[in-house]
C-alpha cells in the first residue's frame, strides 16, 4: 500500500487508512454518492476504479452521482461503461457518459453550477435525500482538534465543502501525486441557507472569506484511501486563425468600451467559460495593452497562466485548475510563483450571481449556436442530443456587467451554420446576451429590439454562405407577421435542421 502517513496528520484519520476495495463496501445500491472534482481535476480515482471493477465482477450497484462538473475518465468514463450510474448531475463531458444519457440509460439533471450544492442541501435529488457517501481527494489531512479534521483539497474545490458538510459518511483519497504545497490556495466556505442566508462578503476577486481546508468531523470519515493516480486534464486545441480573430475582435471591442468610458483601463473582473475557444479568447489578452487584470471565473486554463507569465494578471479566482497536461506540469514546477495569483473557491461562491453582479463580472462564454434574434444554445445539438450541459454560463450571463458569447460562424467545415433562424434549444434568451462575437466581427446587441438585432447578427456574425437565406427569411417573416416584435414563419423556423438531418448539410443545394 502507498505510504501516506506523512500526509495524514490526524492519528484518528490514520487509523482509518485502508484499500480502495475495502472502502467501496460503504457504497450501496441506490445511494447518492458525491465526489470532489471539477473538470478532470481534483477528483477521486482509486475508489471509482474499485467500484467499477466490483460491478463488472457481478455486484448489483447503481448510484446517483453528484459532482462539481465534469470529472476524469476514472469516474465518469469507467462508471458509465460499467453501468454503475443511474442518475447524474450537474455537468459532464465524457463520451461514454454522454452516449448513455442520449440513449436513455442514465437520467441526467442539468443545472447551473452555482445552484448544485444548495439543491443537494435542500434535498432536491430524485429520492429527496442528501449525500449518503462523499468521496473527496485531498493532498493533506490536518488535525484540528476536538474531533475535527481539515481536508486540504487538491486542484479543484467544486462542491466539496457542501457535500462533505451534508454527507452521512466521508471517504478521503489522499493522492500522493498532488503536492502538499497546494495548501493555502483554497478559500473554503459554505453559505447559510434561507431564511438565515447572509451576504457573501466579496468585493474584489482577491477577497477571502473562508478557510484553507474543508472541516469535517472525524466520526463521519469511514475510510482513508491512498492514491497515486494523476489528474487526466485535457489538451486544448491549437489557437487557429478563427480563434485568434475572435480574440482580436474582443480586444478591439474592449478598447472601444474603455475609450467610451464604459470600462476602466484594466477592465472589470473577467469570467471565461471552459474549452479551447474560451482559452484562446483569454490568450488574446496576452498580446493586448491591458494590464493589472483580474479574473473571477470557474475554470483556470492555460491562457490565464500565460497572463501571469506576461505580468498582466493580478489575481485569478476560480473553482478548479484545468490546464492542459503541459501547462499542469508548468504549474507544478512553479507552484510557489503561480499560487500567489490563484484562489480556488467552492463553485457556489465562484459562480455566485450575487458576487458577479456586485463586482461587475464581464461574462465570456461559448455558444454552440445563436439565432438571428440573439438567443443562444450552449448545450444541445439539433435540439435533442445533449453535448455537455449548461455549466456556469447562465450564472454569469444573467448577472454580469456584460454578457459576451463566442461562436465560429461555421461548424463541420461549413455543413452547419452557427447562426440559425430559431435556436432548436435555448439556454440563454435574448435578454441575457449583450454581445456576440465570431471570427467575422462583433454584434453589440445592447439596447436593440429583436428586429434591430437580426440584421446586425446576420451581417457581423453569420457566414456569407448562409447570409442570403437568413436575410430572406427575416424579411419575409417581418411581412408575414405584420412586422411584429419577433417575426417568425413557424413552418420554416427549423428547416435548416431538417435539411441537415436529410442531406448532411444546412446549405441549400
């Protein structure tokens, strides 16, 4: 067994060190199981692999799995393939899990990241129970005295503090691949629930309100498991010409806002969604003239480390580190340097709408598609097939100072237009979208009616391949509807999707 005694400072916790196979005995059929982790960072691995193996060997166990967001392949992938997951919330990106959701094998509860923890505390799960067993990855277990321990998280915080607080039993994986020097980077805090909730006292991204560890009664802990399996962070796509252009378009927009006096010279706290496009947009700021930037977001990716290296970023507050494998190595090798600029919080604080509104977050998220009136779809393909989920975009889009969405004008080598007549699924209505950005330009929608938005979106965001059809539809819809507030020809509103399903392309032939 891997030696973790130097990381377990509590004698009572050390007495509970056991194997993953023995720890799995505490997980029973029908349980609500919470886990740490947010993106493929800071999630438990050893117990998940042991659970998958047990079920593959014939055990009849299905669980309701509650995470922070997507997690690594040892959890979402192996448990989905083994048929362990009955219900999943609140976000995922794993192909095996997605396929099981889209074929009806797993019930998926998609929701905003900021609300996930409190939904658990309120007892809103399917069986109206809270967390039965919580599995949390740690780099150190502290002895706080008086029957309390402090669990020092690793590269993600997610919903860990709330899940630990509400769980009946806790399993701790002590991961020896995670540096003990991570201690001090976290700001763990669980808000009170109504009617006792208080204001969240964050006025700047660097403000701290909690502890550097997750407190837990030692009596809740049923097992401490050694682990030496690494995080499986994902590589990010190279910054292509379209992504580079989107970053340049954003910087131009910011420069104009500063000149107009609507933004300060160092902007306002930036929020950036997950993925390659979002990372490329942040990277665009590296080559800009902006300095003394701050970030208040959920995921800290490569571009933010580049901003630190360039001396342009004062602080980045998030709930998880999700850099590429190469960037993760750079972080570990220069941990002391980067740690000074980073804070990891629970996602209900990192994504909290109250805080986003107070500090004036600039929300920047990725859209799968938008329609000519500014509605945005960020979670479904052709209206029915889930891609990943809504994530945290809604938390910031509705509450931020500005709500910016990015999309390439085309997808699938031109077979799909990212601007459609009417989105087949809407996650963010026109009311929550301030600005749209593609490689073609910027559509500033603030203060515009739907009919004023449509020509601008078609001109600045849509690709020339699809502009004639979109313009023709809009003009005919205005006439057919008597120039009403939001004109549509319902018999044609979704015909681009029908054409794609029949011919493999949205293009007219």
